[in-house]
C-alpha cells in the first residue's frame, strides 16, 4: 500500500507503531506469511511517516 492510501487522522506515534511491528514479528515467530508481510510493510510505511512527522515537529 502506498502512503497516499492511509486514512487521514489515523496517525499513531512512531513508538506505538514500532511496538506493533515487534509484536507482529513475535507472533509470527520470525517468519512472516504473505498476509503478515503485507501488514508489516504497511506498518513500516506508517512508522516512517510518523518518524518524519516527529522530526519536522521537533524542528
């Protein structure tokens, strides 16, 4: 999914998204299915956007 397809107003903190990514890997036991890989990729895109937002906000 592209960052453009994210729902406005659904921004979560980078720390929260990082925790979700870690939980996904833990649940998957280190090997992601195709569905889990899609979820992981979406979480990483959202995490990157949150990081960028936090950096811009800090500046």
